[in-house]
């Protein structure tokens, strides 16, 4: 009977052993990659890393610590695509990427950052739309003003034409009157020298 008990105990121990193994499994980040083997002396390293990693999705956070960098993506899928990418990071085969042990930002902070980012994007979009609307209104107003200006000019031209016609008509009708007015105008300068002489 005792043997059976031991066997049962062994089974229990086996299960415990498995549980311990599960617990002992090293922690793994959900969306953060650990990049190692980075060149220390590179001044534009962060910019280059951003250029490389931003190709695979939305990066929520990036920390560069000497030869190591920790890149946290918005989703695990994005991080996975960066990890599966066959091209060498920064064209350097010695730079490797693996899952980090922990995420840079806790889930709450990451969520908050995502929401802020989404809000910023929304605000930017709204601002762009407002700007576009304002520009459209401005250009519409300019067009209307141009049309009004053209109409005014056309009206003015018509008025001038009409005046010219009226003047021409008057000249035709009262041609004698106009001729009679001219000699009297001419007579005045002629009288001036006489006045000066006297």
C-alpha cells in the first residue's frame, strides 16, 4: 500500500515540478524588443534606430542605453514584424533584436500614451480640415471679389460707352451751339493783348 502512496506522491511532485517550471520561465515583454550590440560612438544612433524601427509600426517608446536599446511598439504584431524582419539592423549583422524581459511602459501608461497620440492625431486632422475649410472660404471670397470687380469694370465700361454715345448724340444734335461757343472762347485771349496795350 505504501508504494502506491509514493507513486501518487511522485505524481503530485511531478505536477509541482511542472508548475515550478512554468513559474521559472523567464518573463517576456508583450510589445518591447531588446536591441543589443549597438555601436557606442555613433552620434545619430537614436535617429537611425527610429528610422529602422518605425517602418514596422507605431513605436510608443524607445530607450537607448549604451550598446542596448529597448523599443516598445503599440501592438505585439508590430513588434513581431520588426523581429521577423530579415534585413540587418542599421546594416550591421552584429546588432541583434530579441524580446525584452519587460515592457518599457506599463500597460496603463502605454494605453495613456496611445490615447494621447490618438487625440493628438485627431486634433491635427481637425486643424488641417479647419485650415483647408478656411483656405477654401478665402479662395471662394477672393473669387467672388474678383467677380464683383469684373462686374464693376464691365458696368463702368458700359457707362462710359453710354456717356460717349450721349455726348456723340448731343454733338450731332446741337452742333451749331457748340460752334457758337468756340469763337467766344477764342475771343477772350484776343482781347487780352489789347487790354495790356491800353
